[in-house]
């Protein structure tokens, strides 16, 4: 099938452009930094005797921060590595070498999308699973519902990928990148405003957060993942950056999944009809 052919071409092209190796080095670099920070923290525990309960909670908090960075890194890498795939090939004219072959346009786009899905899955598995493995090996801590959390992080990356593909059929590479990163930044800000509403008890901040989540639900997916993974104590602390102040419901996750499919559908439709 043409989709799988295009997926393989996308993999080989990413390897040729050193995208795969750059992402791999970035992931390994993060794991090394996280491991060093965890090592120093554990050494400090040895110098200052701490209760096992306090020790576990601090290391769990460090693990959550590490997973938060993994989430941000995965989404940003998804956007930056895929932003030039459609728009860049259209503007440079290289898309003609593929679009003139007897492969339907929808298979070209979906094939490229599947190729990036495979790369994203590998990156999330490396960084997310590696972070948990390092934390468990060095500190004996594990997140709650790690598999659910990993799936949600993967879903967030797929959402960013689909939106990037959608705008890539309309705009140039630079404009596409600005729009998608801007939307993710908007969602990020809205999510934190919604979290702050727990401190200020402001219904208007909640409303702003809900509206931004509807415009771009990426941050809502992470906040649900954080809720699934963190310990009940950490979620109950009002001063925690992952406090359970405003928890996205399963309905919001369903909305994000629907949003993803709509974005991908629009990308397929517009790519099929646009003048290359």
C-alpha cells in the first residue's frame, strides 16, 4: 500500500537529514542530565538523614518534573522535525517527484504521518521509559499508572503532529512553525492560568483556561497525564506545580482525540485539492 511506502521513505529521509540521530542525542542528553541530578539529590540524602517517606516524596517530585520535561521535549521535537515535511516540499517543488507517481495524494500525506508516528513512538519510549527506569534504578521510585501517562504523552505528540500537518498544507514552513508553537504556547499558558485559579479562587481564570483548552487541547492532555501518574499526596498539595486544582476530564481527552482526527482530515482534504 502507498501509505507504507511513504512511511518508509519518511523514515529514510529523516535518517538522511540526521533528524533521527539528533533526536536520539537530545533524548540521551536529557537522560544523562536527569541521572546526574538524581544522583546528587540521593547523595544529599546520605549527608542529611531524611525520613524514608520524605525521601520518597522528594524523589517522586523530581521524577514528575523529569516527565514534564520529557513531555515538553517530545512535543517540541515533534513540531520541529515535521514542520518542513509538507510545506517545505511544496515550496521547494520536491513534492512533484512524489505526487506525479500513481499514489493518491491522501496516501502520500497519511504515509508521511505514519512515518512520523513511528519516530515519535520511539522517542517517547526512549525518553519517557528511560526517565522512569533511571528513577527506579537510582531512587526506587515509580509513577502511578505509568503506562496510561505514556499513552497520554504520545497522544499529545500525535495532536501536535496532526496540527502541524494541517497548517503545512496551507502555509510556508516558517509560518507553520510559528502558528503551531504559538498554539501550544497558548495552551501552556492557559493550563497554568487554570492551575493558578486554585490559589486565587478566580472563576474567570478557569474560564480563560477552558477556552484555551478548546482552542488547543495539548496542555490538557499533559495535566490529565500528571493527575494519573503523581502520588495522591503530591496532587493534594496546593503549592505543587502539578496540584489537582483543575483536572481535565475523560471528556476533554475525547475532545482532544476528535480534534486530532479533524486536523488530520482537514490536512488530507486540503492537500488533495490544493494546487502544488
